[in-house]
C-alpha cells in the first residue's frame, strides 16, 4: 500500500470512528486493515528478496561465462592438447588449437580426420582397445595410453594421453575427454639410453671374458700354486662372474623398460635378500665374517625385489670394503617399531668420522678413508634412492661399541615368521 493510500484509509477510519464510536464492526475493520498492512510489508520484503536473487543469479552467470572463457584460453594455449571424442558418432568433437603446434594440423583439419588418419595403425588400434575397455567397464573411468600421432608433413610424434570417459545419468558412456602430452623428446632419450646401455654392456663383456678365460688358464696351468694365490685367483673369478651376472640381468631392454614403469612391488623373502648380499660380499671379502641373523626375520615383505637386492648389496659390499680383514659384518631384518620392516647392516670396523656422517649419502662424496679405495662415491647415494623409491629411509650411525650401522626402513607390510 502506498503512503498516500495509507493516509487516506487512516483518515476514513478516523472519520468512521468519530461518527460511529462503539460500533462492533469498527474493531474488526481496524484488525483487517492491520493484517492488510502486515501482508503488504511481507510482499514488499519478498519482492526485495526476489530482486536480490535475480541480481545474484546474473552475477553468477557472468562469473561462469568468465570462468569458461578463462578455461578455454588456458586450454587453447597450453602445451598439452585437450581433445574430445564422441563415442556415439565416432569422431573427434573438440581439439585445442595447440594441436597445430604439435602436429601441424589446424583445429578444423584435425577434427575432420578419423582415428586411422590421426594415428599410426598400431596407435589407432591401441586407442580403440582403450576406448572399448573404458566403455564396457563402468568402474574404470580413466586410463593412460602412449600413442604415435601423424603430423601434417609426414613425420610422427609421441604423446601420452590421459583418457577419461563421460557417462550419462543412466551410466551410459557418451564421450571421452583426453589430454595429450608430447613425450617425443622423452622417447628419443629412452632410445639413446638403450643404445648406450647396449654399447656399455658389449664393451664390458669383452674384457670380462678375457679376464675370466685368463684366470681359468692360470688356475689350470700354473704348477704348485700357493694357497694365497689360489684364493686371489678365485676371488677374481667370483668378481668377474658377479659383474657378468649383473650385465646379464640388469643391462637389458626389458629391465630398463621395467625400471621406467616404476616399482614392481611383490612379496619377497627378506632372508633370501640377506643371503644374496652375504654371498655377493663374500666374493670381495678378505677373511671377513659375514653372518645373517635369522631370529625374528619376517617371512615376506612387499617391495621391489631387484631394487632391494641392489640396495642391500651396496651396503654389504661397502662394509667389506671399508673394514679391515677379519672384521665381523652382521645382516639383520626385523619388524620396525614404527611399523614396516627394517634391514640393518652393521660392522665392527673403525666406523665413519663424525664430521662426514651428514654427507655419506651425497652424490660423489668420498670420505678421507676412501682415498685408497676404488669407487666413484655413487653407491650410498643410489642405495638411498632405492630406499626412498619405496617411500622408506636409509640412515647411518656409529655404534657405541665401534663400527658403522646402516638401516633401511621400508613402510611395506611385513608378514610374521611363525617358524622362528
């Protein structure tokens, strides 16, 4: 009710009250007018709220449009290439303008290409298999696939594509959203690495074969050979066999590909790992007593067996290298107090100078006592990397009663050994 109308009604009510004082209908009329006023105020309040809601909805709509514009700007200028594939029509329904930087094709040209025209035959087949799998397995919403794309000038590039399926409310897949990342440089680097490893493997095998053959001839043809010399020949022979085994096992394409894929976690026997380190170190030993503590050792742990084997070999070999002949080296594996499992390699040698403890895991660091020892200062750094790759740690300390102690902690679940 406007103010003018309200004043007019109030004057009429005053006139009625003056002329009909005490009439029973006046009280009802006054109550009715009061309720009408309250209703009018409420309607005004609702109108005000409605105006505010409309204003807020307009603001949100403008913000959404701005956000969409920013996203499209980022997508269009990103190094990665977002693209979409319509599963119903079996065609590319969207691709970022950054595709032109990657393949030389414009957006329009790229969207006009079929999968077979966009990718090499093997890549197109791999992509179709991925799409089929995602479309038929509702619980699998995302996959990463490596693809070789065709370029406009005839060459190819490699991309790593993250593929995500989009479903309707009825759980029916309609399209996939993909993000392609250029990994051509990485692929070239991997190929160069393979060639380098093949060359290194070949160059090492030839001198190792010569050394092995020469030692065998010396052991067979040398008459009245002394026991000490015989032991040295045997030590050389074991070291050559160990290096050859390392080349055969680790410097292969399969092993490099597996390393690039990350950790190959599986159940491994800690006792077998310790026994392997013991045997490996004995080939370098000069009368060392290398023992494995069986008490309390878990039956199995979750780890990358090959990586842990190398890590423990480095620690045990170092214990042999930097302790005097006849020193005692102990290898232990036990459940850790904080959970997980702990490998410990300790010795009763001279230990590590206190001022060097903070640096022993640094790449290429070699302490004062390593001056007359062969090595590059990489072993302990690589061992630490092996522990960290598992989400664990590698620590070192000097034992109170003498000697050094290296402990590898892994967060993997340990299965208790009921036989000990």
